[in-house]
């Protein structure tokens, strides 16, 4: 996340260039977008939270003061009570992600998916409750009035606060059958899924934090994908983004090793194009510089005495899941199809 990001207006102050008959409009008509995705405003009003819900410190001020004061060299080791609290909040976060993902289909808006209260709302003035990042959007996409299309891919990033502890997880999903038939979409999603799984497999006491990036980048390169190095995993417990920092690229300088009782995320982001990004003028949404597709998977993990516990793991009823690589027609097949048409 970005500290001290400016607030994003939820209502237009005037009629904007490109506004259609419904009142929907592109708030940045002069911006040179790198891909096909466009913001569709106005944003709906920021949700109000019932007073009965315990809020993180930034819910009103927008400023994560506690994170700013953290000692970045001190990594928390959770006792049994803290570990159980993390298990509970992560189970709830998985339920929220699965309920949200079950709504995915062509024709709905990403704002429709925002009917919940996970942690991001007002975090550094982020205006919504979850991040929705379609196609070339790397991360931190803002739910708006854009309609999902058959052929899109979409990352849902859910962060939840309960009992004084945070959970953080995300997955990338196919929207409609066209997405599952698109080789680039399947390659980037399934390679990212596998990179996450392979990194999680080596989590255990004594594993250096720098080892995960080597595993991730090696597999990414084997599938002709690139790791977007800007973003990495992070600690998570009573704070949203405490240490350690977990880089997802190979030549990193991460210091420290896993110890039982630590909780952190692994969340690689891959692209089929160049591993560079640009920001939209909202100062949250960042996209690949060449407009190529990107995917991310994130899990909150607990290091145990013997290995790792995936605290927000999916189950047989969770939406999504692996898709086989579609067959790519050879030149003869393409020529015959063109001749018949």
C-alpha cells in the first residue's frame, strides 16, 4: 500500500469530458492508458461502518500511525493465543473472498463486489473495502462502475480485521469462458499460482527470507513470465504491514530467517510482458507499462515448528482453481480455418 496517498473523491464536482447518458465518465480523459482498462466513475459513497464493529486505527483518520512507528528490524513471534486469533481472522477472510468470488461473472461491476468491510477502507485514504485489479492492473485497483467482460481476468484482494488481528489474501480469477481460452491469461494466472505454491512449500524454521524470491523467479522465467519486483510479502498480525519484508525476485538482499510463530504473506505478482509499472492519476491503481496482463496470489502463513500452516487456504467449495493451458492452433490449422471462413 501507499502511505499518505491523497483522498479520492467519490462524487463528481462537475460534468466531465466523456460523461455518458447514465452519468458514468472517465475521470482522467487526458491520461495515456497503457491497456484496455479504463476507470468508470463516479465512485459510490464511502461505506459507513456500524459502531459495533471494532475498527483499525486508520478507519477514521486514514493514517496507519502504528505502522509508521514500527521497528523494521523487530519481527513478532506470536504465542498460542495470537496464533489462534490469526487462524480465526484468516478463516473469516477466506469466507469473504469466496463469497465475493462467487459473484464473478460477465456483466457485473467491480463496485458490486465492494459490499463488505475488510481492512483497506480508508487505509491511507483508500476509498473502498477491497482491491479489484483487472487485466493489466498490477494491484490496488479501485472498485468502480466498470462492467466486467467475458475474457477479463480479475484479482480480488481481501484484507480483514477481527479481534485486533489482520488477515490478507488474494487470488486472480477468470471472467467467463473466453478468459479460460486465452493462452496469455492462463499462462500468467497458472504460473503465478504455481510460483506461490512452490514458495510456500519451502516455508519452515530456518528458511532465509531471501529464498522465496529465488524459487518464484526461477519458475516464472521457465514459463516466460516476469516478476514485478516492486511488491512483496510482509508480516501481518496486530499490525497490517509489519516486518519482515519478503521479496519475490531472486537477487534480493533480504535479511533474516523464518522462525516458528512468525506470520507473514507470500504474494507474487507476475506479468507476461515487461516488469515495470505506471500509476494512474488516482495514485493507487498501477498498471503494466506495456498493457500486458498480470496476476497475483497471496496467502497469510504461520511458520510452525515443522513447516507452515496456510491460514486462509481454500477448500473444495472455493471458487476458482487451476485451468489447463488451452491448445494453440498450429499454422496449418490456422490456414485451414481462414480458408473455410
